[in-house]
C-alpha cells in the first residue's frame, strides 16, 4: 500500500535528520527547536508503523524464526561491528550485548514488542494497559538501558496504538474518503504541525529548563531526569497522547498514491542500521560543535535526506543484504512434517493412546460412532 511505504520512508528520513542535527542543538536554538519538533512524533510514527503490521495471533514456529532472522541476528551482527569499530578507534575491546549501541535499542525493543503483543491483546484494554506500563516504568530507576528496557516499556503504547489503528480499520476509511473531504483533514493536520513548529522556538528556554528532550527519549527514569515529584508521570502521559495525535496527523498528510520515494519504503531497516556509520564522524569528531553559520542546519538536513535516498537504492541494499537480512536457514533444524504439512512430533512427545473399550453388546451403538441423525435432518451429502 503506497500510503504506508510513503510513511515508512519519511519517518526513517526524519530519524536520520534528528541524528544528523543532534550536534547542533547545544548552541543553536533553531536547531534545538527543529530537533524537538521532529522528536515529538517521528519515533512514535516509526514504532506505530511497526505495530500496525505486527500479528497478534499466537506465536508459531515461523513467527519466532522471523523474529530471529529479521531482528535478533541483525542486532548481534551490528553490535559486533560497533564493538570492533570502537576497538579499532582506540577503545577497549569490550563486547556487551546487554547495552545496545546507539540506534540498536530498537531491534531489542521490537523483538520484545512482537513477542508480548499476542499476550497483551488478550486483555480487555491493551492500549490503556500499555500506557500504564509506560508511565509506571518511569518511576522505577532499576529499569534502565540494559536490554533497552526503559525504551521498550516507555514506547510500548505507540506499538499497541499502531495495532489498534489496524483493528479500528481507520486506514481503509481514510483511503475511501473523497479528495475534497481528505483535504479538509489535511488542512487541519498542516495547521497542527505549523502550530507545534511555531511554539517550539517561542518557548525554547522553557523546554530546556524542563529537560523536554530527555523526556522524549524514553530512556531514563523521572528521577534520573531530575523529577522526583509524584506527578512526574503526567509529563510522560501528555507526551504520549500528544505524540499519538501527531502520528495520526502525520498519516493524514501522507500521499495516498505512489510517489517517487514510495519504493524506498521497503528499505527502512537498511537506512536505520547503516546511516549511523555515515553520521558517526559528525558525532565523534566535534566538527559541528560550537557556534555554526546559519547555513549549516539546512545543509545538514539536506545531507541527511541524501543519506536516506542513497541507502534506499538497490545496489546499496544488494551489498549490505548479508548484514541486514542474513540468510541463516542452515542454522535452523528442519521441521519434520507429513505430506499434508502436519507437524510430526518425536517419539514420546504424545501420551500413550488408551486401550479401546470392550465391544458393545449386540445391537447397541458403538461409543465412538456418530449419534443418529433426527428423522427430518438431511444426511451428509444429501
């Protein structure tokens, strides 16, 4: 569906832009305003889209293998690469797969979300429960970056919200709207985003004092941020609800038809995992540190868009496919099956069959036979 591919690519491009302008926000209020504007919804969109396409049925062997091949194995591959890279640059060789490097937290969180979703949706109010988990996790200092637990719990509502959007079938209704009605909704979405973008620089000092950026990352407890008041969770609640509204507005603005960047929507994982290596020198060398000329911010934004485009191209994907989409069928044990596809359990996995009962008395129905049909009910095949 073009709508979702468009949303995927624009969302991941905003992720790249947010990481690219990060070194500028300390000294540039305009850059900080743009950064806060992007972070107010772009990660929520990315997580929401993942939740929209996640299955909530009971996990089977195929689904679990997909989690391993699409998420877990790429995490170990890229975490190893980052470990070697830090060592090559003069750091200590300290493999640590419990603390994700830079953006790799998302892979851990995504694996947990996919596993938890079928159990969470068994409950009556999964979205409200996810919000309660997110808010409650912020009060616990023991929930930190280890195995990305802070962000896994903190952003869980966005994942469940994406799943709920599919249950509500809002996308189908939106696509069925006439263009005239759709543009009214788009006008409202444009007005909302314009208001947010205007408010950010107007109250920039307030946002710095409130440490709003640290709240938007969902990777720290309230006390670690500097809030130990009982009402601290209300800030996270407000940000969660506001981000959900913005994600819907974001989808409203997405083109419903195919565009030049629609094919790039299938390459989001390549962009997500590879763009950090391009931006790593800007993050570590201090090239963008300190006061910068006014043109650096727009130039960096255009550069990040270029990164997203290049990493979406087929030649790049072909080269890095073994890392991003490793083919590890050899690692899995083949599943024995019958000709009909039914799983065959190993000997001893099934309890012994009970002995058949004694033969019934002559003229009485066999215990295993089907009950006789009523006289006026047609027989099978009649």
